[in-house]
């Protein structure tokens, strides 16, 4: 669960860094990679929640 939060936080940082570098090609790349990390971290958080539920 902690790893998911770290990945999501890193994605937010990279997305913001890419936003400030937007006119450059590096900015678009960092923004896209950051958003992908945010999505992967969020999906991993949801997967962890569903695994904790016992039926």
C-alpha cells in the first residue's frame, strides 16, 4: 500500500514538472509519464483495497 502512494506521489511531481516545461518536448514527455504513474498508482491502490475485503 505504501508503494502505491509513493508511485502516485512521484507521478504528481513529474506531471507538475512536465507542466512547467510544457513548450519543450521534454515537458510533454514528463507530463505523459507522470500521468501514467498516477493512474498506475491509483489502480494499484484500488486493487489493494479489493484484496483486503474478505467475503
